[in-house]
C-alpha cells in the first residue's frame, strides 16, 4: 500500500501524489489530509468570526461546519476519490456525503462541548482536537460507503 506513495514521492511526482485518479487507500488518505486541512481552515476561521460576533459557539460550529462540508465535498471529488457521478447519482452521492458529515458534526459538537464545558478548554482548542478525531471518521465512512469499488 505504501509502495506507490513512496515511488511517487521519490520521483517528486506531485501530479501523481495529488492529482491523478487513484484507488490506493493510503494515497487517498494522504490527499484527504490536505482536503481536510482546507475544509478545517474554512470551518475554523468562520467559527471564530461568527462566535466573536456574539453567536453561541455551538451554533457557530454548526454554521461553520456546513461551509467546511461544501469545501470538503468539492475538493474530495476533485482530489481524493476518483468516482465520477452525474445527475441523480450525484444528488444521491451528496446526500450520503452529507449524512456522514451530519454524524461527524454530532461527534464534533459533542467533543467540543465536553472539551469546553467539562474540561474548561478554549472553544477554538476544543474545535481543533475534535476536528482531528473526526477526520478519521469522515475519511473511512466516505471510503467505505461512497467510494469503494
């Protein structure tokens, strides 16, 4: 599984590492870390802005999560999972993608609440830790339910 990744890395093949379609799970996860990072930045920045405007952090978290979901879907389709869909199939795919994300959102909100309310952490630190945990849930559920062969 790691062989292809290291071959591409050794050759300095950035196109192969990041852009060319692949079914290699490790390579997909490697790309998903970047996709998750971009999604996280959108989510995290929006969470901070909305909360600092006076909205309760768990409500801000829902709003910012939706923005991150849209970024994640677009980038995942383009960079991570190579399955091509059209029309009704795309709507079904996004629906399953969103359902997985809603479970991820529930886990994120629960973890943020525990870390912030019970452990006394700053809500932005709570978000970072929750996002790191939920990253694995999101990737593997998408891989298993949406993009398996």
